[in-house]
């Protein structure tokens, strides 16, 4: 059964449970409002049962709405393509990135300047500039924190200078109010959300997906990508970002 089928089945079960509970409560209420002489001595018990049924139903609805345990049985799968060229520079050959400081990696220079490092090989001489493509500048593998998590995080530069965080082959648990963060800490630090920026709600707990990074983000300050549960302030998984080889 596919994901959609599982969602429909789970929703139908919830609807059926709520419907039966309301029907039971209504019948008990009718018994309570129109008691027979034989049932008068049972009235307190019927009233208590009615109250218990209503309280149980209210608690059940609260648990479904707040904790959302049903998501444990439902996977949201996303299959977004690798970022495509959005708007290549008009004169790509004229870009001259600032040379990196002595001892600095090309990825560090790219993050600080916002321009991908130059590729090796002969530069174009005449004619139009070569078609630029997105470049993976850093990557990391997810490890589980509160939930088993696998997959990769890629930090990608676009030809127009913008940045994208891509989650590839993500596999984690579903849960309430999951977010994608860029964090200044790594997997050795527990305070994953301190100083982090949010890139948006997690689109799916499985599959590949892209998240745009705000243009004014100082990426040199961030060291990891985090799957974060905002509802309970816990990390599901984290990927330490390292320069791509």
C-alpha cells in the first residue's frame, strides 16, 4: 500500500473511532435523560460512564492534535531534482573570485566570497561563456540523534551566486512540526538550535529535497544541517558539513 493509501486508512480509522465514541456518548446521554424506574438506582453509574467517555474522547483528540502519534505510521516521501541552473551570469568568464588566504581551503573561500572556486583547465578564449552549473561546495552524512536518521546534506552554489541546501536520500522518522536548520554547532555539541537559522519546514521524512538559503546568510559561520522538531525542541538527526572532495 502506498503512502497515500496508508494516510487514507489511518484517517478512516480515526473517523470511525470518533464516530463510534460520539454514538456511544449520545446513547448513554439518552439513557440518562429518560431513565426508567428500574434504572433510577443506576443513574449515578450511567452519568459517570458518560463523563468518562467524553473525557476519554477529548484526551484522544488532544493527543492526535498535539503529539500526532499517527505520523509514526505515515511516511511523507519527496523526490525533488538536483538544483538546476536558475540564472547563469551574463559574462561568466569575467568573474574573478578573491584569492583565498594562505592555508584556507577553496570551500572556505567560496563561502566567504559567495562565488564558487575556479575549476581547473583552460579558460574559454572566444565566443560565449561556458554554461555554468551548480557546484557542491560541502557535504555531510546524517547521523541519528533522537531518531535513526540517514542520508546526505549538500551545500550547493548556484551560478547566480545563490546557495541551496539539498537533503539527498533522507530517511528519518516522521513527527510533528519538523524543521530544517543550519547550525553553527556540530554533532559533538548538544545545543543544535543555538544560533541556528531555519530554512523551512521539512518537506518529507524520506527522499531528496532542496531548501533555499537566504542571500544575507554568512555561511562560514555554520557547520551542520539539522532535522529539528520544533514542538519538543529535539534534534532528529544532524549532518556535519565538510568541504566537498
